[in-house]
């Protein structure tokens, strides 16, 4: 792998993420067949000398200065195509946006004294010639200033995969600048591999600039996510990289679909550590997609949306955060596959705050533990019992309800059920029923509930091989994890009318072999050391074929 020299900049681990301080300064999109479209709200800055030039909130005691920005194209003439954003470091990071007025290529504005981040996009009006992006991370407005954004100073961003047959799909260049503990960001997306970039102005503080470039390419076999990060005191003046195949790692995405729900799903891929444009990648469902990445870029956030209907409706979205790999290795993530059931990703899905009992348990978590944003279901209800008497039933979202209860201690049972139609193996009914004792609390407190996760190896239609016993790993989440007194696992092949117990040895149950086309249901009964219980069932948990 080779990298072109980068003036006064070196690669290093990323700066700590300061989410509370980060502010999107610029988001730009360049569409290959049209002129660039800037996607940032301007502040309403006014030309110098206009009645509103002082800007709302600027007092007589707050000094202001005139800033003149000249925009020069690659032909050396005043540019008629530019979009420039100035972002204040002070306050809430107000943004000031400028576009051409006339053909002078010059903008004049009066602004408060302070440090600004300037990002300017210049182009010729011909999409095939690409875009020039000039960034001045340190603009100290402490007097009247004149700045020249000159596209002739830019150099090409040329980052390509080792496969010469790959086609470019999307790119994103971003930059963050830190000053006095405040971080401001700017970025832009491109649809052609013709971006040119340059630094403008004096160097900023050492290590205060973090710049990244993400490029997505595709071939018939793979997609590539090539990501580069540079830190230093200046913005990039071009970038050249040719990663070798041995330096790449693989993220393999498996998308499941039960019979009758096949189609095209969509992957959204974005680096976890920086503000960047998500790359939407259509992929067949059921099917497997290979994404080759540069591991040094860091982890990626993966979104997976199941196929929608002909009218674009429906579809379930899952999110997998911080998926990482290493050179020469493969990380595999599977979405939307059986066995579906409850999970406790936050540790406790039932809480009590004073006299209010809240249930928040994802009932239709997929087999790998991915929680759907909007699960597919037909009906759902949660019922609360107190000392054996039904209190109330809430219908609506699966596993979601809140109840007001008396202050004194009592025995409770909460039963949550979700039903949905579909082929066998789609978990047509999922139920979880918990028992526990509870009384008024002085604040929000976890109620001791648990969940059992079944994670067999199934194909991408949620099926197990017929005629072969199935190995069924069993894991406990929540209050009973590490504190389980008893755990029984059972299976049914008649929709839960009758159940047969399965032996569990070292956390693995064995389900006997069945003929092709059998719908197998699963049940778990659990008691923790404090006597709290769980009964959990999945009707049509998987099928055989």
C-alpha cells in the first residue's frame, strides 16, 4: 500500500469523539449529472453595508469586521459556480452560507470577531470536470480580511481498490477542526471520482485537524469501502492511495428472508467514528454480500432494511453498530433470520419508577440479536396481573406498555405477546411471561426479568436440514444470567399443543431430527435464584427442509 506525502500531517488514532460539541458545518452532495447541491442551512448572513449587516444578537460592544471572499476557478477567472460555508466556533456554531450574486466571484460580509471554519466548493458547471473543495480550518477574523479561494491550488483525491474492474459509486470527504475545546465539522459527498482538495490559510493548532475520505466501489463479486483518516494541523492537499488486497478485511452480510418475502434489501454502510454519508447498497434477500474494507479506518455501522412491497411500503430496519474486521479476516453478520424472540439489549426490559411500571422488551429480536426498528407483526398486547388478578391489557407495539400500580408490595405477572402471519419458521407467535414481586420505588429501578436466546445455525430461509438433529445453543440474558436456578427447554411439532422436553448440556439443547416441512416451536421455562420466573415460547420458531 502506498500513500502520497501529506504536508505537515501524519496518520494517528482518531481524536476522542466529542458528541456533545460536534456540529455539522457543511453537508454537500454532488450529483454526477447535475450541478452540486449544497445541503446546509445558511444563517442569513448579509452583505456588508446592508441594513441587516449587524446580524441579530450582535451588540454594539461586540466588534465586527468585513470579510471578503474571492472565488477563482481552474481557468483563473472569477468563478460563477461556488458555495461557501463559514462556521463559527463560538456559541452554537452558527453557519453562514454564500452563493454567487452576479459574475464577480466575490462575496463580502460583516461578521463578529472570532475563529471560523471556512469550506468552499467550486466547480465549472461541467459535471465531468469534478469539484474543487477548499478548506480553511483556521480563519481568525480579528480585522477586515480578504480571502481567495483558488481552485488552481487543489490536487486530486485518487483512492482506488486493487480490482481495476471496480466501478466508483460514492465518495465522502469530511473534516473536523478543534479549537478551545470545541469541534466543528464539514463534509461533502461526491458521485464521481474527480474530487480535488486544498488547504487554505495558516496552519491550525497541532493535531487539531482530522480529515477523512471514504470511497465506495463495486464489482460483480464485492463492494469496497476504502476509508482513510489523516490528522495534523492542515487540511489535505490531494490524496493518493492504492490499498493492496492483503491489507483489506471482509465484512460479510447475510440477509435472510422466509418464503414469500424474497426481494431486494438495502444495506446502509457508514464509518462509526466520523460524520460521513451512508452508502446504500442493494442486495438480494435471501443472499450474501461481501464488503471489503480498510480495517485501519475503524468500525462501521451497518443498517439492513428488508424488502419492501411494490408500493415501497413495509420493510424492517436493523442496525448493527461498530462492526469491525482485520486484514485478511472475515466478520460475518446475519440479519432478519430465526429464531425470533425477546431480548434485553439494555440489561432490563421492565422498570419501575415510583408507582409506574414500564415494559420495554423487544419481542421480535432476530436470531443474531439485532433489534428491528419497526418489527413486522399483526397484533400485539401486554397484560399485567397483580396478585393473580388481571389489571389491564395494553395493545399496540410488541413488548411496549406502561401501568400505574399501587404502592404496596405485590406479586406481579406480565405477559407480552406478538402475533404475525407468514410461512412456518417465521415465529408466528412469540410470548414472554414474567413473574416478580415489586413495590413503590424512590426512583427508576430495574425489575428482575430475564430472556432466553436460541441461536441455532439455520439457512437464510430460517430452515434447518431435515433428517438431522439440531444443535440449539441457549443463552440467558437479564437478571437470571449467572443466577439461574432452573432452566427447561422444550419443543413442539404441533404448534404448541403438546411439548417434549429437550436435554440441555453445557448451554446447548439437542432437538431431534424431523422430516422436511416440519414447523418446530420452542419453549423455555426459567427460574432465577430469587424465585422470579420466565416462560417464553416461539410458535413456528424454525422449519426443516
